[in-house]
C-alpha cells in the first residue's frame, strides 16, 4: 500500500469513527426514553399482580428517565423529531396509562363503572395534555406552562400510594378517606388539561460561581427527600399541586394590570415538562 493510500485509509477510518460516535450520541437519549417506556409497562404488570408499591416505584423511576432524556438530547445537540414523538408515547405509557391502572387496581376497582371512569379520565387527560404540548412545541418556552405536567401528575399518583401506606392505611379505605383520595385523583386529571399556570422547572438555573452553594444545597435536599420519600414526596408534590390554583385565584383578585405579567408569562405553556 502506497503512502497516499495509507493516508486515504486513515481518513476513512476517522470518518467512520466520527459517524459511530454521532450514532451513539443520537441513540443515548432514545435509550433513556426506552427505559422510561419499559418502566411504565413494568408498572402496569405490577399493578395487575397487586404489587402496588413496586408499581409506584417504577413510575417514580420513569420520571427520572423523563427528566434526563430531553436534557441529554439538548446537551449533545441530538434532538430529533423522532425522539420528540417517541418521548410523548413513552410519557403516555409511563404517566398516563400506568398511573391510571395503578389507581384503578389499588382502590377504584370496587367502585365498578365509576372506578374505571375516573381511571380512564386520568389517562385521557394525560393524552390530551401531551397532545396540547406537542401542538405548541414550536412556540417559545416561558417561565410557566399550562396545567400540571403529565410527568408530575403520574408521579403524584405514585407518591399518594406510598404515603397512604406509610400512614398505615390500605384498601378498602374508610368511606371519607376513599372519597378524598378519589377526588384528589380526579383533580389531578383535570389540572393536567387546565389553563392554570404552573412554574416551569426549566426556568430554574444553577450556573456560575454563585450556583455551586445552591447546587450543594439541592443535592443535600434531594438526599433528605429520598431518605424520607413517603411523606416528603407527597408533601412537596401536594404543595406544588395546590400552588397553581391558589396563585391563580390570588391573581384573579388583583387588578388586570397587576396580573397581566403572570398571564403573559404563562403564555402558551410550552415549558419542558409534558
């Protein structure tokens, strides 16, 4: 082989290596999305078998996948239309169908048609929420998004299952408690398709020298939450769920000029959460 041929062969190999790295970078976010999808399906099978706390765990793990895949795609510049659509289908499975099956098998089954209607309403609202998000995906992101994110609503169902077990209750529940839990699940469903503005986590940035103390505090806080996950996840989630209607109601009581900033900030609700 001549020197020119050797040089040409080296260039060909380098191009092949670069293409391989690009394919790996492209596949990584989709691999994480696939993991979230499988966790959602695993949660469904666990709910059918009556292993409700494990089913809740699978949904919570899927929320981590949902937080990671988009961020990694943006960081590696590997966003694609395929990944966007696949992420929505994965979210519908993990945060629409899986939580609906969990709540139905956990406590709604004895209610007959009312039970599957409530569970079906949750799955339907998750699908509508994701469809609305996709339809507005090309609009600019804001500090607020409309309605509770499907990821958050599904995770809140899982947190509720954990919390109720933590305080010592199990189905069948006393009638007052059963009514409260059922109403809460219905509220989560309706909040997903509401126009109430909720803060987008995309607006929270930790960067620069001043961001390091905040990052350390955030890590410590996350550890505390994980060590006491049953009450902490439910309590923090409940506070966030209620914050939307409370802030919306308070803003409605103000003059129009004072509330215009929030309404314009809510805009189209195209925050990164779906």
